[in-house]
C-alpha cells in the first residue's frame, strides 16, 4: 500500500511549484503580456504587427504563440514521458525542461524591440513555455509516488500554495523595480531575467530531495521510440476501460479550455479592453495569487466533505458566472463607465477558484487512475489533455478577436468561453452519475 513520503521530500517536491510558478505569473500572466502589447503597439500600432509575412492583431499574435508552443510540447509528450517511465529517469527530463524554460525567460531580457525583431521575443517566449509545460508532467507524475491516496488533495494543494507564495514574492520584486527605475520597459526586462534565475536556483532544492524514480521496465526489447508509443497506446487502452476516469478527462479537457485561457488572457483583457495601467494590473495579479492560496486549501477541505467531482461541478458553474461578469464589465467600459472596481471584483472571484480547480483536478485524476508504476505515462495523458485544451482555447480566443475586431473583438472571445465550461460541466455530471452507479453496484 502506498505511503506518504517524509516531510522533507514533500516540501522538496512542492518547492518546484515555488520555483516555476514565477514563470506562469510574471511571464504569462502580467509582465510579459503587458510589455508585449505595449511595445508592439508603440512600434506598429495595436492592430498591425507584421510576423512571418502576415499582419496580426498584437494580442492575437500573443495568443497564437502560446497555442503553437503548447502544440509542440503536446506532440513531444507521448515519447518523452513514456521513456521517463520505462527508463526511470524522469528527474533528468524534468531538469532538462526546467533549464530550457529558465534560459528562455532569461533571454527575454534582450527583447528590446528597438534592436531585435518581434520574432526574437516570440521565439524565446515559446521556448520558456515549452520548458515550463515539459517539466510539469514529470513534476505532476511524482505525486502518486510520494503521496498516499488519502493525502493527495492536501499535498497537491500544498504545491500550488507554495507556487502562489513564491510567485507573489517575485512579482512584488518586479513591481518595486518598475517603481524605482525610470524606464518601465527596462524594469520589465530585468524582471524576465530575474524569473529565469529564480526558476533555475530554487529548482535545485527539488532536484536534490526528490528520489530517483524506479523504471517500470528493467529489460528493453524495443527501441526508445517504439517503446514510447507502445506505452502511450497501453495507457490509452486502459483509460478507455475506466468509465469514471474517461468521463472526468473529457470534462477536464473542456473546462480546461476555459480556465487556462482566462488565466493566460486576463491581463490582456484588463490592459487592452479596459485600458487599466500596468501598476493596477500587477497589483491585481498579486491579489489573485493571494486569494488563490486560500482557494486551493479551502477547496481541498471542501472536497473531503462533499467529494471531488461534486466540488469541481460547483466551481465550473462559478467560472461560467465569471465569464458573464467579464462580458458585462467590458460593456460598462464601452458605454463610457469606469469598470475598474468591477475588474477587481472579478479578480477576487478568479483567485478563489483558480488554484482550487487546478489542484483538485490533479488530485482527482491521481485518485481515479489505477495503481501503476507508469505514473509519468499516465500524467502525460493528463497533461496532454490540458495542453491540447490550451491550444484550442487560446487559438479560439485569438481567432475570435481577430474575426470580430470591428464588432466587439476580445469581448466576444470572453463570452465564447462559456461554451467550453458548459460542455465540461455536462461531462462532470456524467462522471459523477457513473461513479455513483459503480459504487452502488459494489455495495
């Protein structure tokens, strides 16, 4: 029977969230999207950014860049993670992607659009995204190895809480740089460098404390490429025979399109559509992270009382209300009103459910998956689902903005996310009904 590892190992595992969450907050959520939108608008105009022989809306180009980066990593997942399982070297793969991501963040320090092209920034932004996403599947796959099922919700929430605290500290340092330095753009670029160094340095604690994974196969009769696809085929076949897990993953796929897109595009929404200044947006991001700490822990406790899927259903319904609120906030701005405090209210709502839905989704999957040594392959399947959801979600968000740029633009993109959440909610209902049916049959 699986037992929970020592506190030293658990905290070492959670420290990777502390290390890499600064990328997710500082690079993708606040500083870089604000910086990218501002410098491209100053040089080219907000709706005319040349890239690869085509003109793009600058915020749509940002959305497409994320989509392509996650598509690349999604295509790599099946091979990389199954190799990590069968060879027992998931820590080495995790380290490689960590360093790749940290290098990509650091290189953004040189993204001064006066001296380098938009392509330079897009390339290293994508490189950082690939490093972040690539390392996470190995990080997540350690959870069932170091935590007993009864402790998974709590330990998963601890990881997210560590991440929120660490990222807020780094965010505040960047905020101080912007206040103290005369050039806000230069301060932002120093913050990109800080993120790379932070990520690399704190990850060393994780790499030192995590145990070496045990390979599921001691004898290898096939090449690493053939064995990799064989492992993924095996996981897929097993998932299709697990009715609750299969339905949960379908729901997770659709509601992740909405959740991840909101998280990645929220700052662009505030900066471009509501025209809030950088200082207010950075402080709003800090508020979201602080509230998210309480949300992650609160949802873990709530799931222990009500059940994981039940709580996820309630949270997804709450996300639908957030999207409706965001649409009407944009309407207030269009009609000449001041939406600032409405935006802050939305930020608090997002914070309450942002960390909780990610943490609870991860631990729910851990509970529903069968007992196995192929944890990286199983979490590859989970992360592959999430990354493809990001590809579809962000591409749809950018495409709808471009398609309707003269008739609502980003406001329509926000409203379209309700469809993803609704479909996800329906699949969660199906998973819950099947779970109750199976439990009744056992009794």
